[in-house]
C-alpha cells in the first residue's frame, strides 16, 4: 500500500526499502504484519489421523430462490462424500433424518463433526454431544464450529 502511495507521487522505491523504513517507523505494526503474512504463506496443515476422525458438513443455498438447498457430508481423511441431500428449505430435522442418521448407521460415529456457525446443524451437534462417550478418541471435542470459509481445511488443528 505504501509503495503504491509513493508511486502516485512519482517516487520509485523498492519494496525492500519501503519494508525497512516501515520496520523503523512502526516496529509493532511491522512484526504483526510479518506474523500474519507468515501464517497465510505457511498455514497449519490439515490433518485427519484415520477414517472416522473428522466429518465435515456444509450447506449451500445458492439455488435457494429456486427451492434447492444442498447439504453435504465428507470424510476428512479420504474426501469421500458420505451423503448429499437437497431440500427446499434448510431444516434441522431433515438434515438429521436424511443425512446424519444414515451416516451413523452405515459408517458409525465420527470422533469429531466440523460444521460452520449456522443453526441448521444444531440437532446433529446435540446428538454428537449426547453420544460423545461412544467415540473412539474422547480427548478431542465432539464437534467444532468454524467460520464457513475455514470448513474443510481449518487452521485450528485438533
């Protein structure tokens, strides 16, 4: 941003020189910016130990005006799509009955369910919490709600 500002005033300065000057003028801001850039360049790698470790669920309402809401469930290790449903309106009971319950019956209980902050997954999160004593690894949280853009490859490892 600073380099662009200087260029608008017909000053040609290298990025390295601008960075050095900003480090001297505002060292706290410079360190914070370096840390943020480092996290974006080297994010914490996604890791699922085994099949059944993480179940990712998300919904898409891009076709909501046409009466179609899609909900998808994916295994965190293999990326295998365990279930997909389409419904007219998002509904906790429909998601549980037609997606989560059949996955539990066919594949068993996942150690952790990862969803976004929407309310459409509250029923299945309740069931996951209620059955937490039946999970393989009880040391990790039974579910994680993260921001929608982070679901699937979340920065916080478990």
